[in-house]
C-alpha cells in the first residue's frame, strides 16, 4: 500500500500526533505524517516560496504557514458570518479572503501557533473546516444563480443534506481544535461510509440546475443535474459519474475526464445513490497507485456498466434513462438580476476570487460595509460562485439602492467593468507563492496575461466575445483548465502548455495545442486564431466550437464523455 494509506489506517481516525505537532515550539511545521492528516481537518501546511532562497541562505527553516479552507456547501454565508470571517482574515491571515473554485473560503498565511485559535474562530462563526480537504467528500458545489427561486432552494437543501450525510464520523476534529474531551474507553469511531482508510483519493460532488452549468458539473466525481416538472419544482436528478481535472505532465496513464451521464433517479433516492457511489469508490478505487486513485480511473479500469451495477445494487435503485436537459453556458450572470420571487441578486466579478483592499478598490472594506447593512436590515446573504465570483443575494428594492451606493463607493464592481468579457470570466488557481505543487504563476499572472490579450481581442473586434480562459500553475487542474476554450497549464516558471478547444458549456475537454511555450509564443499562436475566428465564425459560435469546425484542432472523433490524455498533441 501507498504510505498515505498506512498513515490513514494508523491515524486513530485522523488524530495521529497532531496535538503533539501543534505543541512543538521548535519548528513552525508539523510532523510529516501530520501534514497529511491535517488536510482532513481543512488545512494544508505551506511555505512562502518567494522567501525560500533567502531563508535557506540565512540557514533558517522555510517560512511555514497554513492555508485553511471552509466547508460551506453551495458557498452560502450570512452577513454575520461574513463579518466574522473578515475579522479572522484580518487578525490571523494575510488580510484577504479568497473564494475558491468550489465555493469555499480560503485563509492564507496563518502560522502554527495561531492555527488552533483560527480554527476556533471559524467554528464560532458556525462554520467548520472538517473534510474540506483530504481523501473524503469535499465541499459540495451548488448552482449559485438563484433566478428559479423555488428550484434553487430545493437544490441547495439537497446539496447541504448530502454534505452532512457524507461527513466523517470521527470526533478528532472536535477534540483537537475545539477541546472536546475524548470519551474514556470509547475506542475508535465507526466509519460506515469511509471505513478505516477513508477514500483512495479526494471526492467531489456538484449540483447543477439547467440551463446554467455554473458548477462545471461534469468535472465532478459525482454530479446531480436538477430535473424540474411543469411547475418548476425539482422532481429528480440526472446522475453523472467520473469527472475529474487532475493529471500529471508526461504521464500517459493520467488524464482529465468529463463525467458520463449514468441515468435519472427520483429526488427521494438522492442520499442512497450518493452513499452507493462513495462506497463503490471506497471499495474499488486504486489504493496502490495514488495518481490512479480518482473515481474517473475506477470507472475507466472497471467499466461504466460494472460501476453502475454496483451503485444500483448498493442503493437499491435502478437508473432510469436520463431525462432531457440542456446547458447554455458555464459562466455567471454579472450585475443585477431578479429572481422569480422578486428578490434581487448582484453578481460581482472578483479577480481570481481574491478579496482585498488594493489601492482605490477597497473590496474587503466595502463588503464589510455591505455585510453590516444587510445585518442591520435582517435580510440578504452572500453566495460564492464556482467561478470565483460573489453574489450579494436576496435583497429587497430598498436594500438594492443601499448596496448600489456602497458598490460604487468602494469599486466593488471593478471586475464587472473590465474591458473584455474574457477578463471578466477568467479563472486562476492560487499557485505561487504558497502552493507547493505550482510550477508557474497563475493568480498573480492572470491580470497581466489578460491585459496582454486585450489588444489582440480589440484588434480583431472580439473585445466582448465571451471566451472562457483559465490558468493553472500545474497540471492538477484546480481552476478546471481542461474545460476552457483557452487554458494555460504551468510547466515551468514563465512557461505553459497552451490548451485549446473546450466549450462554453463545460461539456468538452480541450487538448494540447502547443507545449512548454513562453508568453510571447502563446500570444503569437493566439493572434491568427483570433483573426480566423473573427472573420469566419457563425453567429453565436463559441471560440472552442469554431476551432474544431475550422480544423485548427485536429482530433480523432470522440464522444464528449471520453477522457482525452493531456499530452495528446494537435
């Protein structure tokens, strides 16, 4: 077995020696095994890579710090919770909040001696971080656009129930961070869903509501696509299986994959099917080769028919044929929209999800003021989107005007005013300086790169073409780059693989167009493609769709659910 499997099995239900590591004053790091276990508690040990060389020259250990990720199904928080999270970021973190691509908050820059206090402050906000990372079901994504108010409320409730149902049973989190006393002689907790070694790898679930695929549901291990009746009520779900974005450069045994639609289930079968899928992955996932341990490989190794049969047997439910559905796009609706119940929702474009005060754009301060007004009025909430944006949601007419004034005063809509639709829609992972896996810049590079693309788009009359751009600092794909029409996947400092040909609905993988190239080479490759697209596209044809139709991406025919290895060349 892989060493990670041993660590899990011997951890006493995720306790390990975390208490001893936290108490060690000699180092800012945790013991090696505990660096694995703390992920299940919602945190990663990192260090500031910008300081590595200098600290090495000074014979100092790396500048160790911790990232903490919340478990917030659907990314929904109250105004009171927002204010508490803001205070935590200011007191313990790096004075910024970050919205992730899975609708969670991340705090960066927390040091070890303040880690426990930070965890306790998060829990005081009635939010936890349990299972936000690690080989378990992680934060559950939910469609963030609440225009169909009744259906969206049902979708969110079902997603929250799924998240709670799939939480680990261990009390380790509460003992270590919240000082809960362990019951004497109680032994180790039973984990009927996860077992003593939990899952082979991380597991992700998304809930989508057509016609908007804002959660990129086919990138998830397990997806639930809401199906409504004539009255607009959700009556059941189409179930998708086996999505996943991670891969390894140069390893032909790894690839991104979009999920297969397995069939339809009635709404009342939701938790039984979710449990059956997770336990099937628990029992058949690859525990010997960690790079091959995600659910997508379990399906490819055993076959979809076998996996479906296992799920049906365990759930006691037979999949019915999938119900018709259609997605229009996988983006957010910026600005004000009004739901079917008359409430108002404002979507703000955030650069790579980072919320901070920078110059005249005082997002952190401005959103603090918004939260105070919402709290005083006793209405409204905040919804993080899977595209790293933010929705100020469920406002009445009077509060809408108040929020408008604060948005203007603090430049909160600066992202909405970016000159190109591409820049407004673009996503990036954190990458350098904190992510230990990053090979190249992503979040810090995104505004520079979109600024370099802007003249090319304007040159060809494409300033408002809604092209999907994503940047990832490594091939693990946290920003879901393999679904983008244009993606940069980090290969080395200043060098990226250029991936082209995804679609704007999140239903097709892109493929490698140029490998290991510089910014100058990337721009040189895109310029003529933009020219062709501007001159030859059909009405409403997406950039990725055009590249396929025009033969710029020459792939053998494949169904959209089939995995395409990342190293496949055009």
